[in-house]
């Protein structure tokens, strides 16, 4: 019984194969209306992860909001004037009516709690109950602002030119939508003031909106670039469209499957269409060989069958290596990365299925006259590209020692660069420097305490311990210690309220700007304040058994390292000042730190797994550990060189770059598989090395290397150029992760292709005695 062949079936039943492909594609397209998105960084980690459980507990304990938007108002002439204050009042009033805003806890001049005293009686009221009507009233407001340390660098800058309105959001409110409404409200006001909207939800949801715009724009553009470049390579529009259709089908199948399983689209999975578009370029090896085979056989069907026989093994194993490079991401803890890995791994496998079915079927529809015309330029003796590649390979072949030595020097330089890499995630820096998000964040961080918020939670085992002078003074001391860090703009806690109450009840006598000496006095102060203030004022900083206190830490950067510095400073202070309390970090800044560390751990683990698995794939493919090492060397060199450059240029090793560390393994090894597989195949077809004289055998190897560079190597370079062209469009994106991914993939593919053409021949030439010494039995060469 004849063994079933998908290629033979496709060539013999092309219409059926194409029709079935279209029907399956239509089925997957029915899922698209159900697409959902998710850009919330909390969902990067599982719901039961320690940091999410702890942060949720802290939010519940201290009545905190998950998201906060900050509206900065800047007037270079000064905020404290009747006109600007009137605008602050009107803007605040309108913000309170925006859907999704937690109106009861918005903090601004008209709503923030001010603690004063009149004739020994504590007075708790909003700071600005009405718009000042005279210069004297403006002066009185300024006096109240600058006398209260709780306000300085929070709602008023030291130079008096900047104020802020803090807008907490209800659960599940869309930060970008609220931010846009705030911008609309502020935009109605005319004058000298400038308005800046900042905060984590603004960056997150704006990024999400931009992400999907880019996905909708760049996937089609990448496809069009592929079509144009592919046409310029072969001058055949029909087959150029076929390659693009191959990519588009895999994208629709993959995204349809993602949606069908109920997964939302995250930042990483939004990049999947461009990745699959580029991975589809590996099919160029089929096109490349087909034209050579047709030129030799002059029969379309025979050329198709022989082409698939010649390239089937390397195409299968390159697909396996790429799928593994993405598949290892399934073992990560970062949920969007896991989804992305599975998504692209599935798409890669589907691309290879289409390579052995859809593409051969489409070949049968091509007019033979067009194939004949296109194949004329595929003579390696006359093709300029082939001759250039032979020259490059000739350098490595004829000067192997110099080539390898130069590689070793670059290797050492790259290793030094690797030691300079800094692991860091900062979502705000995922926007360009001139973007509204970056500008707003920069202005607010320079003028006020900072837009990134972390917490240090003090925990005791005794009810009421937080009300003791010992605990209050300790918290105050810790705040002063943390404020010495240049990345900390402001801290606040229950101790600040207690000190403020003590001061105003003693007629602002400076010696009472301190924590009272008894627990009873502190308890009375907190009771009086709690009775008069907004519930959230006290709830945000202390729990009611008074076992826990919450220190707010405003950071001037969203760098993950900033919160690490805060934690280390807290541990340092506790070590030198022992106290019966435990201190634990929390908040979005802490989440970003944990997420950052998870990314590092995940990528190190994934990278090691990918290294091992890809090497095993090479061993299985080549049926030789020695040849696997040769194929592995340019792969490692390419990766080390590129990441060494990351260290030298000072680019943070963030999530997009770290994900590439795994993906690069699968993609960069493709060229080595194609080169070595076709070299050994050609060599075994031409002669038996051991049966030749040593000099003849050496010449045979050299000729085979040059042939491989000129013929399959042309496919390798075409693949690299087409792949790079597809990703190059991402370098024009408005978001830096897309730019980073685009630049790195372009560099990686081009460098990997050149390394394969030059370095692999050098290694084979230098190590041919070792590589071929045990390949022969009884005079027969086993390649």
C-alpha cells in the first residue's frame, strides 16, 4: 500500500486543498467578533500569585483604589491667583461627575482635608471651601497650604507653580476614557495654565488603545511589504500573493483559536500577526528551490515534488525549532507571555502544514511560461546575488582561522556587554519621549512627589500598638530615612496626621510638631480626626484595630528598581533600629518589581530550556552531535552579540527584549539547519569523501560549501531580507516595545544570515577532519 504524501495529494487535488483551506479560514473568522482585550498589568500574573493576593488584601484593609489618575496644572506665574483657583474649582466639580470616578475621594484644593484649630478646638474641613475673591483670601489660602507639610509636594509644589488633582477610579473603569474626559474638561479652560494627565491607568489604557491601532495597521503593512519584496525577488505576482496568503491564513487560524478559547488579546499577543507574517517567510526556501528545480527539469509537477523532497527535512526542523523557541514560553509565569508563546507556536506549526499543502497546490495554478521566465535569473553562475554569497562563503572557507579568531574577539566583547545589562520594566517608557504620556509623567515627577505609588505596610501582633508613641516615632523615622532616596519624592502616614493635630491644637508652637508622649493622647487625636474627616483620610493609613499602618511612598520614576531601593532602605532601617513590627511592601510599584523579577526568572529558565531543546533538535536533525555543535555556534554568537550591544547602549532589559531571548533561539537557528542540511545533502550526492584523495576531498568540501552558499544560501538571504522587511515596519511605531522588537529582529535575522554564510563554512573547513573522520564505514560516506 502506497504511503500517503500530503505533497502528492495537494499537487494532484489542488482545488480541493485550496477550497478546504478557505473553508477552515472562514470558520476561524467567525470567532473574531468576540475579541476582547486586556492591558491591566495585574493580569500579567495569576490571580492566586502572592503579590496579587497581598495587594488585594492591602487595598481592602486600607480602602485603597487600584487606579489613580493625576491631573497636573502648571502656571509659570504661580497657581495662587483668583483666575487659576477658579479654574481648579470648575475642573474639580466637573471631574466629580465623570462616570468611573470615585467622586467621594477626589483630592484637590476644594476637596482635600485641611486640619486646623480655633480656640483649642480641632477643625477639619476642605482646604478651599470657595473661590477666593480678594488678594487677602488668596494669601490666606497660600498660608494654609505651606503651613501644612501634608500638602507640600502633594497638591502644591514648593515653587507654587504646580498643583495636582488626584482622581481615584472605580473598579473596572477605563483609564484612557476617563483621562480623555479630563483632558476635554481642562481643554475648555483658556489662559496661562498647562494641563498634564498622568498615572498608571493612563499609561496602561492608552498603551492598550495604541496597541490595537498598531496591530490593525502594521499587520497589513507587513503583508504588503512582504508582497512587494517577494515580487522584486521573483517577479511573479501570483506566487508573491500565495506567500502572503499563507501568512494571512495562519494568522486568522491562530487569532481565531485564541478568541475561541476565551483568551483576551494582551500586548504580546497583539504582536503575533507580525511575528507570524515574518515566520511565514521561511517558505521562501521552497520558492527559491522550486525555480532552480524547474530550470533543471522543465516540468512543473516534477519540480514541485523534487523541491519538496529536497527542502522538506530542513523546513520541518526549522519549523520545529521556531515552534520550540516560542513554545517554551508556555512554561513561564507571565500569563500574556504564555498565551503569546502558545499562539505563535500553533501558528508556526500551521504555517508548515500549509507549506506542504496549500503552497504546492498553488504552484500548480502558475502559468509555466511565467515560471520559465522567472527561473532564468536563478542560475548560480550568473546571478549577482549568488556570486556575492559565494564570495562571502569563500572568505570563511579560505581563511577559516582568521574568521574564527575574529569571531572569538567579538564574542569576548559581547560577554563584557552582557555584564552591563540592567533588568528593568517601566511602562511609561514604552511611549516615545515626545508623547503626551511621557511628557506629563516627566513634568509631574519634577514638580511634585511622584506619579508612581508604593506602600510600606507596618504590621504588629498587638491591638492598638500603632497608637503607641514608639510605633508612631518609628514610622516617622522610617519616612525620613526613605525620603533620603533620590527616587522618593514624598511619604505620608498616620504619623503625619498625628503630628499635624498636635501642632495646631498647641497654637502652631514648633515644639509640638512632634508625636505626643502618650498612647492615650494619640488615640484621642485619631478619634477626633476620624469623626470629622472623610472616612478615607484615616482609612488609607491605618486599620481600626490599630495593628497595621500604611506608609504612602511617592516615587519619581516607574522603574522597577526604584521600589527595590525602597525595600532595601526599609530593611536597612529596621536592622539598625529593631522594633516589634514587620514591614511589607505593596502597591502598583511593588507589583511592577515582582513582575520584573518574574520576567527575569522566567526568561532565564525559558532561555536555558530553549538552549537545550534546540540543541537536541539539531542533534536529531543532523543525526550527529558534532554537526549540531557547528550549527549551534553561529546561533549563540548572534544572540550574544546582539544582547552584548544591549548592554553597551544602556538599553534596559525589559519584557519585550527578554521575550526575544527565547524567540531568537528558534528563529536564528533556522539558517544553520538549512545550510548544513543542504550542504551535506549536496556533498553526499556528489561523491564519497573517504574514497577521494585527501586533497580532492578537501576541494570537494570547499566546492560544496560554495555551492550551498550560492544556491540554498540565496534562499537564506532572501528569507532574512523578507523577514527583516516584515519587522522593519514596526520600527515606525509610536510605542517603543514595537520599535525594540522590530529593530532587534531585523538585526538578528540579517546578522544570523551573514554569520551562517561566513562562519559556518569557516567552522566546517577548520573542523572537517573531526567532522568527517567517523562518518565512513566500508568506504561509504554517511551524511
